[in-house]
C-alpha cells in the first residue's frame, strides 16, 4: 500500500477506545479506517473486568468481537504502525505508516493507549499482567486472599497497599527505594531493604529477593509503572504528551484534551488511556464513543453529510 482514498475519519489504535469510536462513526455512515499495530496494553491479562456483560472475557476475544461489529458496518481495518500525521492543504490530514503507506482523513481520532515503564528488576517484566500487577479493580478479585507484595517506588505505594489490603489480609509492603513511608492506621507489614529480583517457580511468581539475600515468599507483586502516552507520531502537529504528577511524583504522560477528546489541533481527537492514564477498558470505550459523537457533529457542521 502506497496510497489510499480519503476517509471521513482515520482512527489510530484499534483497542477498546478506538473500536468503540470507529463503530459509532461507521453506524453514522461515515467512511472510517482503523489503523492498528496489534499491541494492546492488556494482552497479557486473562480477562477484562468491570465491563458490564463482558466480565472475564479474554482481551483478544473482546477485540475480535469489536472488529467484527465495526467491519459489519462497512469499516476498514489496516494493520500497521503510524510514523507521522501531517496536515494537508485544506481540511484533511495525511497519516503515514512505517511501511510507506499513506492514508488521508478529514478527521483523526487517536486511541493508541500507553506504554508501561516497569521497575528494572530481573524477572519482573516477564510476569507483567499475570502475577505482577498494578490495578486492584482489574485483577483484585482474582488475587483475593493470596500472599500479596507491594513494591514501593514512590509515595503512592501506601495508597496501593491500602487498596490491596482490602482484598487480602496477607499484604507486605516492600519499602525498596522509598524509606520512611507513613503507614499510620494501615494494617500492613513493612519489609525494609532494596528488592533485587522477582523469583518464579513452575511458571508462577514465588517470591521477592532482597539485596541482603533474603527471599520473601509472595504469590503476587504489585508495582506502579510510569505510563507513557503512545503518541510520538503527533509531534509534527505540535501535540506532545504532558507529564502527569500525583503527590509530586511522576506517574506518566498524556495528551491534553477537552471533555469530548478534542485536542488543541482542530480536527484531531484523542480517547482512552492516551489522554487519561486511569481509564479502565470500559472507560476507554466510553471515551471513544464520546469522541465519535463530537467528530460526527463537527463533520456535519463543516458541511460533510454522509
């Protein structure tokens, strides 16, 4: 593919937010192309949770259903990575893929999600999304009553420990690189010392190794990744991720946007985790729908009827 026809909307990112927005637009008889890299953030997870009617559904199945629904309304899907988005003369954008393909769209919806920067510990990344976790709402019920460890990499570790303590009485907070944490009123054991590795046995997390040689048995390890918006391809439009902090601690970056996902660049919307670090799957899908409604209205106001 070197050139494609112009679409009403090009959606970059084909997970919950992107497919939700794309489907709503296709149902409004808009010509829609979804460009997807096939790397959903929640791919390692066993199931999607807190999504009414879909609880426990494997992420791949949810996306397969979403793709089938979207293409059933005439939408198109293209596999690939976007390298840049540039404005064309007039009311349109060019989306260039790494393989040299180019597509044109009157409006752009970006729903590329996040990249998780994990603590640099041997064995940790391999367990991510399985028994190295971060969200109690996504995984907590499945890990209830198990031996849970919380790795402190910032002040938010205390909040994490309190959330997971609600799910199990056996919670240990590893102070790691954050000494002097205020745990007043929190019934959680604290283990001091730097964590040096995550240990496994029979393809399951079995413990946490400390610098002093101790190994503390744990079934689950909770971490706080730094979450980076996947949006490098927007720089030619002047859209850059903005650092987000909580309690003076950097938790990630996201693309600024208004309530409907509209960015500072006319014609470009964002939805899902790329513009909201804390969105769950159902929240991302809702954000995609909100953006789609706004985009369709914008096209109508500009005189582009279906």
